[in-house]
C-alpha cells in the first residue's frame, strides 16, 4: 500500500538549505534586474486548462504535459510554461491596457522531460515578455535584459546566439518547399545535418544561388560578419529584411556595450509556427543545454483573440544552478551569526537579547541547555555558527568564539550596542 | 585551456575513428594501447577520449559529458538525441531497411496486422507512423532479427542491411529502404558555440581528410 511513501516522483526533488538559499538569492537578483527595466511581476495559476496550451501555434506535445481532470471532467494541465498564459492575459484581461505591456515572472513549470544534466520535470523559469511592440528596439531590449540577468546572477562567461527565422522562411518560400518539407528541412538545418538538408534540396528545382545558400544554412553561424557575407548572396526580400532586423538588433546591443556576448546563427530554427522573427539562446560552460531561450512570437496572442506582437525570453534557474555547480563557482550560503544558549531559569533575558539582536538584522538561533554549555557548543560547531552567547545567572554573559577558541565576558548593554 | 572530450563508439567504428583523428594530428597512442583506463588523453592538444557503447554516445554528447562523438546514423535515428550532426564520415555505410519474405513484395499495405521485429523500435515506429501512416505492433529484439519472420514471431523486420547476404540466405528481401546509414560526427549544441574555434578546426580537418580520400 505505501510502497512509494519514502520516494519522490520522477523528475522532481527536494531542494535543501544551501541550495535553496542560493536559488532564492539568485531569484532575487534576477527579479531586481527585471524590475530595473520596468518589467513588473505577475503570477499565473499553476493549473490551467489543457486548451490554453494546445493551440495550433504553440503546441506543447500532448505527452509532455502533466494532465488531470476537474470536477466537471475538463482537462487540466500543470502549466508547461508561463509565456502562453501571458499571451492569454494580454488578449483577455489586459486587452484594453495601453501597449506595450511588460511582464515578468518567476515560477515553477512542469513537463515530462528526460531528466538529467539540469533538466527536471518540475523546474523554475524566470522570464520577461513585452507585448505590443514590433520594433527592433524591443527585440534588442529583451536580449539586453537577458544578458543583464545572467550577469546579475553572477555569470560572466556566457554567449547569446541570435538567429532570425524569417531568413529561412524567405528562402524556403522561394524554393517552393511543401509544408511537410519545410518542417523537415528546418529540423535538419537546426541539427546542422548537412547530409539530410542536401537530400531534400536535391528533390527541388531552384536557382544555383538559392541552392547554394540553403545548403550553407546549417553552417551560417559565428561572428557578426556572417550577416554581411550573406546580404550579398540573396535578393530575397523577406530574407534581406530579416538580415536588416538582426543587424539593427546587434547594433543596438552594441550601444548597450554587449557586443562581446553576441554571436549569430542563421541556421538556428526552433518552432517554425511559433517563432516569427528574432530568436536567441544563451549558453555557458558546465551545462550541455541552453540556459535561456527567447524570441519574437507575433502570432501567439491571435489564437486567444487579439493580434499583438510579442517578444520575450525565459531562463531555467535550475540549469543556471547546474552551471554554477559544474564550474565550481561559489554561491552564497545561509548563515546564522550567533547561537544564544541559556538555562530555563534565564529564558526571559535570553529571549530579550535574541529579539534585540534580530532587530539589528542579525540571524540568531536560541538553544535551551539541558546539560552544560558544551551541549550548545557542539550544536554550534555542527551548524557552523561562529559565536555562542551563553546567558548565565545574575546577568553574567559570556561569548564563546568557536573559530578563535576564546571565551570573553560581556554585559547586556555591550552586547546589544555592539 | 579546457579539455575537449570526444566519445567514440566501441566496436566496428573505433579503429576507423582513431585513424581519422590521427590523420589530423591528434595523438591517439594511449587510445591504441590496450590499457584498462576508461579515459585517455592527448595532453598536447588537451583532448580526452573515451569509448562508450554506441547507443550511449549520443546521450553523452547531448548532455555535454562529451563535446564530440562518433556514432552510426542508425544509433542517432534510434536515440533521437538533440545534437548537431556535423559530418558524414562515410565509413561503415549500409541501409536501414524494412525486410520480409519475398512474397510480401509490393503487398505490405494489404497486410492487416503487422508485427515488426527489430532492434530499433523507435526507427520502426517512426517509419510506420510517419512514412506509412499506420499503427503497428513493435517487437523489440536484441539480435538475429532475421529469425523473427522465419519462426512466425513477426511478419516483417526493420534492420540494418549491409550486403543483403543474410537476408537472401534466409529467403528474405528488402521491401523498402528507410534510411542510408553511415558513421557521423556529432557535436554538443553548447560546445559548438562555446568552443567553436577548436571544434571547427577538428571538423574542417576531418572534412579535408575525407575529401582527400574520396
């Protein structure tokens, strides 16, 4: 009956003291970065209707969502992301709000993933979304927020890879690929599978320049010069507009002073139905998966009944934590400043002192001794608390410094005012 | 400098991979010696190697435990891992095929119940669902797949076909080709970006070797 009692389900886990502390600190720094750009935080329900996530445009595969029923038999899911709920809010509750609307969120999302390497079935996403702005300025701002978010989290060595799906879409249109082949070839390009791309291209008749360009797409990544090179290689209006957009965005990021974090990948293609312009991913050492991902999704809100351009990004906090762990970067740890020990008869003055010190923003634990002071010192050592304050009879107070191994006598006033 | 880690498939791809890496100036002496060490290195180029079961190579690369991997296209198709597939190395070439008794030639669509014996359940399922748009019963086997139709375990099989001799000797024929298979070089998505220069140098070097040998 209680076979599973002592286990946690696949892909979810307990996050204990040090890790939880580091995570909250990281979340706070990320939250402050979001606020500093004017992206205000919202909370959306953990539970949503299945239909919210099963629109034509952004389909989370059915099998990747955690599903159950409400009392009326309707299908519910644990939210697999927060971007889609933001689109829902924009098209419904916020439909008459002055645009652009800037959202931010930090919350847990749920997907049946393959677990490992930082991936979990329940994980924390932090992200921002800007709804109602078409411009390259907003594309660039979102990437700038992403870069500053990583910096504020304490990461220095990372890279943001920028692509533009319209570049590919223009070429695909010109080549006259069938819908199925567009889908297939985009996946192959994204995998940088030159062989597979060539196989499909060979089935179509097209100009030799176009053929050449599509075959090169998987390798079209690296520094910004990639763009300049390919501006000359095509006359496709849609593709050229994409290159201009990406060039402008990179120019603006230069104004932010962020050029060193930027690279370009025109062969990066994620969800063709969902992405409508700039897309980007963030990488760092120590994790094999992108730590953040974002881009433009102008057609998502229309599935909720309002046309509204949109761009945003989300970051996997757990993934970021894994990067810190694997590269041995130190993270903050929780700490208690002092342990106040007392015997039952001195409880009142011990509590008074503890509360006074806590009001001074110190972290204080109290410990009622049943045996001698060694009992409290043992506990302090095990919890790595550096100082023990022993409240004794007749107002006598001693401070035991565990690191220096000294004992000093002090008074109530000295302790509170110092 | 950070070590680059290369995962090689243990088995028939090993020697050919080693030879290719040596040709581009990577020191594989440690790799060729019959040591029991699991991880071997070229200290000069800061490269580590390890040998893994072929089916595990895409996993190591996807998770970033290895930056580069050498593995057969069959394994890549079966494992469906999210990696960059940057080079077709050309060697160990063969086909993934649907095979069965000769009398089924041109008649597979008429069969009502199809049981498929295979070592590659994912490839078989994908092929039937996506290419033929039908549901089938997949029977996972671990070897001598040709046996299955002979003893009535399945109607057809999905398997690698090299020369076709085994099939022929057992009265089976290729009913459809599913994919061309050969050894591939795969790269982790993050490594490709974070260590682009060094990895690109290896890719370019290997590519030149392959062109020179053609």
